C-alpha cells in the first residue's frame, strides 16, 4: 500500500482546468508525510483482510472535517463537490460521486490518532492565514 506523492499536475480537473499550487489544501498535501502516515495506518490491518481505503483518504477526510468544523455527512458532501478536497484526499481525478460514505468516518477515527489530525489542522490554519 505504498502511497506516492500526487502532484497538482497529476490531478485531472473538470473542464480541463488546473489546480492552483497556492491553494491551502494543495500546500497542506505537499507538506504532509503520506508515506509515514501509511506505515502507521497499515499497522491497524491484518494481511488477507478486506481492502482498506488509503490513509490519504482517511486522514485527509478527518483533517477536512476538523479544520472546517463539519459533521461526517457534511464532510463527505463537501468532498464530493470540491476538486481541491478530492485532490487533498488523494483522488487522481475529479469525480461526482462520494468516494466513501459518512459511516466510514467513524472507522477512520478509530485508526487515525487524533493528535495527528490536530497537528495537521494547526498547519492548515497557518496556511490559511497566508
């Protein structure tokens, strides 16, 4: 389950557009150690079990939820609508369907330490201020 760094140039934007490298979600994605998070996240799973969603999706959705003060349903709906948030959670192209259900968020919280989410939210707030 090795995670490679997705660049803004790899993301297929609707209508042939491109993501802005200066966007706070793009900057936070670049500053996040996805490989390190993947190693920690993988320890929660056993070989031969059901395929888990990638750590970037799980962690990213929790950061979005906490940073914006959303409910699980609101988080999923906002991700479904926003190409920057889809990029942040690791989708390679914009999609109109939600990548997971609101019920998945509870499972994400069990596997991702809250302190890591809190640290990322602090970093997000710094990026938001400029």
